[in-house]
C-alpha cells in the first residue's frame, strides 16, 4: 500500500508512476477528494470539541454559582454538540473505509531505476550465464520424455484433478524431492537463511497484507466455509509472519527460506503454456524472503537475486537475467529481476524465478515496523524471490540433460541426493 501522504503532497507524481505501469489513474483523484472531505470534517470536529470544552468550563462555573436555568441550557447544548461530533465521526470512519479500499487497489510505485515500457517486450536483458547445449540428436520435449520413461503421467492426473496437473513417479518424483532438499541446503548452509515450514492455508487479512487481495482473488483457491486461502506462494505466509509487529534494527535483516506447494487457478491464462509442466494449478517452490531496512533493500535485491542464480549455476543450467520494465511489474513490486532458464522444447528462455524489492508496500498493508537506532518507528522493506520454482527446474533438467536413448543424466550436485547418475 502506498503512503496517502504522497497523494496529498504530490498526486501528479503518483499519477505519472501509474501511467508508467499502464494502470488507470482515476483512483488517485477519488482518494484525494475523499481525503479532503475527511480532513475538512476533522477540522469541524476539532472546532466542536473546543466549543464543548468551553461549555464544560461554563457548566462547572454555573453549577458552583447555583444558576440552574443557565446550567441546564448549557448542558443541553453541550449534549447536542456531543451528538453532532459522533455523527461526523461516523461519516469520517465511512470515508476512511472507502479510502482504504481504494488504496488497496493501487499498485506499488516503480523504482526510479526501472526501465519504462508497456509490456514484456520492453524488458531489458542484463546478463547471460552458461552455454546452450547443441544436441547431436533430436531432443524431446519433457511432455514426451517423461511419459516414455513411465515417470510422468498427465492422463491419470487429469482423471484425478482435471487439466494442468501432473503425477511424477519413480525417479522423477525423487528428482523433485532431491531438488527441494538441495535448494534448502544451499540457501541455509551457504547463504544463511532460516528455514521455515509455514501453513498452506492463510486468512483473508494475510492475503490482503501481502497484496494478493483484492486484485488477484479470482486466481486464488478459497475455502468458502472458513474463508481461508490456499497460498499461491509461500511469500504470502512469510510476509504475514510479522504482521502487526515491531522489529528492532538489531533483528534485521531477517532472511527466510521456505518450501511449500503453491496453488493458483491461473484464471485468464488458458491457452498459454498448456502442454507439460510449465504452467500448472499446483506446483512446488522454494521461496526466499527478506525483511530489511529501507537503506539496505536495494543492495539486498542484488544479493537475493545472486542466491537464486547460484542454484542454476550449481545445476549448470543456462539462464539469463532480465529487469522488468514498468509495464510488466507485478502488482506489489517496485523493482523485479526475472531469471529465465533455457528450455529446448520452447527454443527460448522461460521464467524460473522472479526476485522483487517490494519496499514498504507490504509492510504498510500488514503494519510491520521496526525501531531504528534512533528509536524511531519506520516500516520495514520486504523482498522475495523464487529460489527456485521446482517443477520448472525439473523440466529444465529433463530437457537439457536428456540422453540419446531417452534417459536423463543427473546433474553432478544432485547425484548425492539421487543416489544414481542416470534417470531411466
């Protein structure tokens, strides 16, 4: 959530930022108008309270003087003022609720370093790593390779759950489990993250606090009876862990890593990456999450991104890093780097991690603050990134490490986890 003070002081700057995002700007003027009405009512309330205080002084004097008639008159007028104050305060609360709802629909302000653009076509490549393999045979797509090995079953998954689900079996199931353990080990032992195993169901206020609601409600799975949501990413649970808390500067940075399944309806994405495991309703992910200070969050984004890159480097998978333009930023992000791994069946790089600096956007929504060295209260900055998406990593390994006989070579770093050098 953006600070309403920014709208009060410089609405033009906020409008310009939203235009860079290709986001409608009417809400800013609506919020500004409502805020002006609320502040006018606040002035009126303050004047009425001052008047009532003056009457209270008169009532005490009249009572002491025994002037019953004037005492009764002033007391009645004071009571009427009190009723008027209550009525105006109710109007103010109603306006505050309207402002809050509108603020929830406004995305984060892009960082000044974010390139201006309208869509993913305007994203900028920063660097590449690794060499794309040149096959001396015709490589297979993972949606053919897996079923032929008898280790990937889309048909039975569809029978159980519908489209965009998969069943991994035998050594491919072990590969997924090995990747989870490998990534957690690297991030905890090498990068110093604290491992967390959070709930998969969260409250509505947790989804609101992290920016998933109200905008993305149609993409979320909701348990209607309890109004709980299956997490679309463990970022939601990790960002909610410290809602309504005040941390100390001594606690920061907090670096969490969590493995969870993730659940997304993928509403509106039908027809996009339909085949295989690239875009599914349920998928596993290892998530990196930081709480840090405003002055350190820019550096933290670079470090977090390097941690996600380290996994791809250890797996020896070719990838590239791109910075998202203003028009392609996620709702809560101020700046984002996407890591895209090379997938032979697409003959293209596909996103495998999105690393974002959210700044104080989530902290304002979730009321997460910290006490500075000078004992002042400020909102923390939060950052998140996949480290990595497990299913897409499985796809990348299957396709990049496939052998002419249809088997799959196991990356060196995973051999101790797998116990074999070849799958198949």
